[in-house]
C-alpha cells in the first residue's frame, strides 16, 4: 500500500503554499489576540503602558532568541515535523494565557508563545525554497506573508466577540484551539516535493528545473558561511531597521487609539483591522512587482531591491501620523504603513531563497529574523519608556527614518551583486 501511486493534484505547489498561508494566518491571529485584548487586560490585571510593554517585550525576547534556533531545527528535522511541533507548542501556549491572573503571569505565557511562534516565517521561507522555482518565489512568499495581515485583520472582530460574550480568557482559548486544528492538517498535508505522493512528474520536473544549479552556484551552505556573507547582512540589517514598524502596528495600534483618540472596544474592532488589509495589498505588490521588473530587464536581486525601496519611501506616510487631525486620518496613514512594510519585507524575505542554498534557507531566515526582532524589541522598550510621557508622534517619525536607513544599507551591501534567475 505504501508504494501505491496516488492520483496527482494539479498545481500542488500552490495548494502547499495555501496550507502554509493558513498556518501563518493562525500564527498571527494568536499573537494579535493580546493587542486587541490589551485595553481590557490593563484593567483586569492592573497594567499600565510600561508593564504592558514588558509583556510584549517578553514575547519579543523569546521570539528573537528562538528564530535562529527554530530555523536550525527546521533544517535539521525537516519542514514537516519541525513546523508541526512548533505549531502545537504555540497553540498550547496561547491557550494558557487564559490562566494568567497578574501581568507577570501573562508575561510568562507570552514568552512561551514567542518561543514557539518563531518558526513561522523561517518555515514559510523554507517551504518556498523547497516547492518553487526562483521566478515564482516572490509571489509564493507574498502569499504566505499575506497570512500575517489576515491574522491581524481577523483578530479584532474575533477577540472582541469572545471578550464581550464569554470573557477575555475565551479569546485565547478559541484562537489557540484553531492553531491546534491546523497543526493536524499540516502533518497530513505537507511533504517535500521528492516525497509527496500527489505531485505529478511534470510539476516535479518544473520545480527541479527552476532550482537547478543551486548547489553549484557558490551560495553559502553552512551557518559560518552564512554569517560571513555580505548577502546575509544585506538582509539582516534592513530587517533590523524595518521590523519596529510592523511590531508597533501589531502591538500598539489599539492602545494608540485608546490613548490618543479615546476610542472604546467596539470602535477599535471597527478600525484596527484596516491597516492589515492594506498590508495584504503590500504583500501582493511584493509578489507581482519583481516578476514585472524582471520581464523588463531587471536582475533577480535588482527587482528585490527596487521593490524594497518603494516600500521604504512609502513609510514616510506613517511618519506623519502625529499630524493627523482625526482617528480616520490616523488609520489611513497606518494603512500606508501596513502596505509599505509588507511590500519591503516581502522583498527581504524572498532574498533568502535567492541568496542561500535551500538547505540553509531556514537557518539564514531565522538568523535574519533574530536581527529583525532585536530591532523590534529595542523599539518596544522605547515606546514603553516614552509613549506616556511624550506621546506617539516622535516614535512614528523614527519608524519612517529607520526604513530609509535600511534601504540605503541594502543597496550598499548588494552593490555589484548578481543572482542567476532560474
């Protein structure tokens, strides 16, 4: 029975990336539950903005450390088993949030969630490197990256409904249980192209042809070589400067709307999802623009650099949030920021598949993610120490400036570098 050939599924690689995307949706739904519930939890657990920032920081610290570990585990155990174990872990950690009775307890469970959720982006990047030829990688990457925004979009209505109907604890139980169900689907649905029984010979050949020559191309194939390569730092440094914006959008938009515009929980549910819808459009742009540029003569790396740069320039929009005269205009500028960040971040994540051997994509993506989250963690500390005293406006200006610095570093570090299009 084990050797019986099953009927192939047409375009299986796109079904696979759809499964990855659903996992990313639920990963971000779980992590976004806290930010939507934050106004309620501040009252229930006696938190101020500083203590809330420490809860967020615990997640960020664990996530930062574990991204490098998770990437290495995925390369060691394989994408299927590795991502399954991490998904079960984040589902249970998220459900455990409902047991917290103090902000310190909440911070403990938040740390467990950060440690287990860290595998999502490295697993997505590794799946893309395994299943897609180089020309299709930007669109495949944008597909699973859109899941980060969809999860954040889904969080406000789901979490507010749970809080108003069953209490705040139920929000974490429901979102965690959904991730647990997905982990089962992943275990039975994912396999590498070499082992998947539902992959046609024609599609397997297309994937292999699009990845041919990777081992002979001189790409870094050990962790030491990755760290010594200019290509790694061309990804890691811009991600360090870019990540603070995305984490601010994910963790602090509801608190900003309450602190600055005095909105209630229902109003937050009405407004807070919009920047993440715009972020989906940014992810889509990150997938469609590079192939369009390549058809017009741009190199593989050139198409990624141009895409990242357009996103970085657009971050000037959210830098002006402090000038907004209404919550609607502020949300509009957050929308520009969501679009811009996911556009530039999609280009940076795709670069891992372009620059590194497929056997090291998880490791390289994880280490770059660690660099990114160090940036996000440091900025969260800045918010916690200064938001109540000085307001949010100076912080938003800093976010726009950081992305422009990251853009300059990308062009500087990849100057003269070329990648062969497959």
